[in-house]
């Protein structure tokens, strides 16, 4: 079983603003299989030594290094913590504090030391969070399921939600729509299903219109078609097909994952289409120096960044000018990470993806708010 504690957008914002004389960021692969986790604990020790070596080479205060080492030693010794893991672990430590996040994403091994945290890999969790609402809809039942990356799927109790079609149109009506005592055709059934869908839409709207989670339909036709045509609540184009009555909340959540994967793939395709359109208007770049200046002055509208690459250096706070630095230098930091943070703070849409998803397979790709 996965044990995930994904950061909120607010937490990522706090981490992005944090500054200290020594900010150590470590990402390492883990496993939910507790009997195989020992290698990850060993890897953490090696990565912590690597971070300390960078600080020592800079002549960092030995007392501060000892405090930092104590943070990592305490984490390594926490047997219960290591018994509950997911696919990756993100660690953010200073001599005074340490934060950890267990992630479903499979991240590469990274150690970064600077005056700020390296957050680019963590942004992947926000880019594709795998959260959604599922509307499991049939004539005999209706449920709203909440799907989270870090919690089991659960049903949300919606005030005034009808239990089923009969609850809306009445039992006598559903037995004989035509007055002949025979089951009506699908066409004759439609007015009653429409009433049912409108009622569901009315009670769901106050709940879902305030949510930023995508809605996935789990339904058979014609209810799926009716919901899409009558409801004001947008749903993803892909559906969990068939009758959902006999599927548990967990089974629906599992069926939602490929739907969400397709949704995220569509987001990247949308970026590529817009990138191609904006290129003709001089409103795109894959150049890191241009991107740094745009981020500094709030000029980035959308940004794709490679989740794995690290380009060391500095970005001037005033001009956005870049100075490239040596790798494994405790003073420099990830330039693309800093660009992402500045873009994030100025309202840009930032997505952390694999290099193959970026136009030209660069470290980043920018759609700007004005010509470059």
C-alpha cells in the first residue's frame, strides 16, 4: 500500500520562498514494500554525505553542519517512517528543520545544496496530482466519489441528492410511462431520465462548481449523453463506461486513472498546439536566458520544464540575467527551478514533465505574455 503525503500548492509556495544559509534538497527512489526499503535508507545516508561534502568544501560552519547531520540521522533512525513509503521521497532540510513528502511519482536521485530549495521535481506532483470527482450514475443509484492521490477514495454525501430515478419521477411512472403497462422505448423513457439528470445537476452544482478537480462520469448511455447535454457541470470527455452500480469506490478510483492519464496527455498536446501558434507571433522560447528574464518581469504565461535536468548557476533578482555555475557547488542552485518558482509566483501555469514532452526536448519551453 502506498503512503503518500503530497504537498499543497500553499506548501510549495512556502518552500519556494524559504531561504537559509544551507538548504538541502534530496529526492530518492523508494518502495512501498517495507522489506525492500533498506536500500533507500542507505541511499539517503550517501546523499546526505554528498550534501555535507559540498558545505565543507565551502568552509561552512561545522556546528551548523552537525545540526544538519543530526536532522538526517534522526530521519534515518525512524523505523516507522521507513515502513510506510511510496515510489519516491522528497526531503527539504536546513540545520533547524526538515520536511518530507512521500510521492507516487517515480523520481530520479538528486541532491542539491543552496540558499533555497530545489523544487522542480516536486512540481510534478502538482502538475499531475491524480485527483478527481467521479459521478457514478445509473437509474438505480447515484454516487459522487472523491479520488485523491494520498487518501482512499470516498463517497461524498451531497445534500438533497436523489437516491435513484424512482426518487425523482415516482414508482408508478417508471412502471408504465405509456399507460399500456408495457416497458416504454428508450425514446419514451428520455423525459423521465431528463428530470432525473436535471435534479442531479441542481444539487451537484453548488458542490462541484467551487472545485478545481476534474469530473469523470461513470455511466452507461443514454444517461451519459443526457448528462453531457443537460448539465452545466463540465466532465472529462473520456468515461468509465458501463453500469457502475456494482463497482466499489476503490474500483472506480482505479478505473479513473487511465482517464486522468489521457486528460493530462491532452493538456500537454494543448500546450504544443498553442506553442506552435505563438511561435509565429514571437511569443515562445526554449532559451534559458530569455526564460529567466521573462520570469523575472512576469512575462511567462505558460511554462513546461524538464522534471529531471539540473542547470546550475544564478539568476539576478533584478535583471533576470543568468550566471552559469559549476555542478555540486553549495552556493549555486538550479536555474530552471528558480525560473519555475518566479513564474509560479507571477501566476503562470507551470507544468513539470519529462524531456520528451517538451518541444525540441529542451530543458524548458515558454509561452510568453508578449513578444520576446
